[in-house]
């Protein structure tokens, strides 16, 4: 079987005034009117394809434009470093870093058609959702509908795949009633609208503000808080609140108000995985006055003052992390842990504590002809002796064995003949080290769906 070959696009980013400016042309999408001083914009052209979507963003800013007349433009882009990527079915592409200075930058994107047949590739990049390309894309949108009954409406603003991926990832961080391939249940359908207005719900219509997707160190805080409010009915559904706290963080809470419960859950999420659930911490209790947070390690509890919820969010997060860290490290390291979690500084002081989440694989590629499937998996680092991927089509599981191309390689490949037709999706990946240790990685967040004959 011929291995998957994917042709990547070439992107180049530059500030205005570079030689590529001649490629940007003129007209409504690029703006070149005599006698009119233009406002700063991020502009670009796309070569090789006539239509599709361009996404520009970073953790704090995210927007999308449709390709028109071979180009695109983004206005009012704050200075900073961004990713730019295409979302086009059937074309290979690659995300690229773009540096915006004084509101301006220019970029040229070249698209290449994929080979005939089924092809899918996901790769980690500087975006939160990773970069998806292939015969089928938009898998996050499909999964939101299948798992949560969520239909994404473009009636106000367009949901890019990156927006959808961030929403899906955040939904998965909130334990709730969910339909799965192996245990399907009827979900109450809701329509979610991406809006320039504040978040609101009216009946089965949910509006989410574009500003909610701004991500802090670990989570899009406002988006997560909006989803928790949606799932728990703004904290009034105590059963839903208790489910989230117990399943996600391993704790029970008492005496918190409805609004405090929503905020508390969001604060617990906005920290490294190693602090979200710790053996020994079982109870959170609200009290009046006193220190913002106090750890009672011997009894496995945290006391959280009502004054904490009136504090600046960063200051409150620092107090919470510092006291939670007492369940993990000696007291003389708790300030360093809290400083690292809230600012990202001082990583050398907390190295080896497992505070950063691991991302074991960085690329997944699938090439299929009928039921014959070839998979390529790119790993973050060397050391995996083998891997096993489990795929599922709603009726049966099938195992795909992946072997390194050479000893200690970071690329593993494998082939499989699917045992039946229908839509297949990945379920999990088991990486096996050279010492025999296994690491299980959930795979459904990658989202490919292969329709076999």
C-alpha cells in the first residue's frame, strides 16, 4: 500500500511594505483607493483555490473571513503573534505564524489539492484546536451535534472550525449527560449562535460572545463559565453541580451559593491537570470572612471564604492554587507553584511536578482506499516501541497496530482492513514505551470520520 503523501501549503508572513505587497492587488478586499488613507489591516491573497475560509487568531483573539476575489482582510487586529490557516475541504494547508505590528501584516497562502480518495490529517499547531485538513473536515461541528445535540448556526457570525474545536474541548471539560457511539441517547437539541453580543439563552437558542473564546493560561475562562452556567442552570441544578465537582475534580462542596458554585468550578478548571484532582483533597467548604483560602490537609479539605469571590480573579486564583498545592508539595514551594500557574513564570522552580499537561502525539494522518486504511502517527518525542489504535463504527471495535519506522523513531505507521462499512471514528490510542509502560490517550478529540464502503 502506498503511504499517505500530503502536500502542505506554503505561507509567508510579512509586514506591509514588503515585496509581497505587489501580490495583494487592489479592490474591496485589499483596499487601494487613491486619496484615501487606509486603516491598518491584516490582508492576504490565496492562490490555488477560489473559495474557502481563512482563520486568524491566537489565545486572546479569533476571527474568520471568507475568501473573496482571491483575497481577504481583517480589521482592528491588535498587535501580536497570530496563526493563519485555511479551512477548505479537499485541499492541503498548513498553519503559519503571522506577526502584526501597528495593526498591519500581509500574508500569501498557497493551496494544493489532495490526492483522490479519502485523506485526513490532523496536526498540532499554535492554535487550540490543531489544524485539520482532508476529504472531510469540520469534525468538531459534527461531534457537537452527535454528543450534545448542539447545532452551530452561522446566522450572525460564522463558526470557524477553530471556534467549534474550542467549544467542543470546553464542553468535554464539563461532565454532563452525553450521547456516545457505544451508548447513544436522545439529546435535547439546542442552537448555538456566535455573536458580538453578550452570552444569553432564550429557550433552545444559546448565544455565545466571540470574546468568550479568549484563553487564559489553561482554559477559555469565560467560555467555560458560560458552559457551566448552561449545564447547571446557573448553579441552580445542584445535581449537575455535584456531578461536575466529583467527576472532574474529585471533591464535594457545601454551602456555596449558586453563582459561587459556577465561579468555583471555573477556577478549579483554570489550572494544570496535576492540580485539578489530587488524592487527599475531598471537600470544599464555604465560610464567612477570614483568609481567602485555607488548606486543612489532615482532614482533606479546603475552606474558601466568601470574600474570595469578590477578589480580583488572578489574586483569587493565586490564593486557591497556593493552598491546593499543600496537598502536592512542601509548604516552601507553594508560592512558586501559585506564581507559575497564574503567570507562567518560574518554570524551573516547579519542573518535575507534572504541572503541564502532556501532548504525546502531534500529527495523525489517514489515507484510505475502500476499506484499506493506512495511518501515520507523529509523536512528540522518541521512545514509543509501539502503539495500538482502537476504532469504532457504532457496532464494533477494531484494533490497528502501529509500529515505528525505525527503532526509537517519532513516526509510527500501520495498515488495517476494516471489517465493515459505515463511519469509523477513533476511540483511544495506547502508546507502549520500550520498558513496556502503557499510556492511554483519548483520540476522539482529533475527530476524523472515515466512511468505508
